[in-house]
């Protein structure tokens, strides 16, 4: 029996940004990919959504104060 981590109520929505979306994000915030918080390629959610090293993942959480909170993570092989 295999458990689908993406259906768990405590796991927020994750999606991989397209190249165009990633470029727009970096330009909007005037940052480089390497300045984003990191997520390991071995993370269970990264595996479940098929994220590869170098991808940017958008995480959308429900927030009692903000309504919706959005965060971004850079997928990396290892954290140095």
C-alpha cells in the first residue's frame, strides 16, 4: 500500500513553475535563483510532483491571517 502525500490535509499545494513563470518571479523580486530558500530533490513532495534539480516550486498555504500565503523554493541536490 502506498500513501499519497499530496492528499494529506497538512501538506499545502505545491506546483513547479514553468521557465517563463520562474523568469518573471526572479525579475519581479530582482533576485537570483540561488537566493531562494531551498528544497531537497529527495523531499517526499518534490518526488511526488516530479521536481528536478533547478526547478522552482511554488507553495500555496491557507493562512488564518493572510488568507493565502505563497512561498517559493529552489530544488537542489544537496544543501551546502
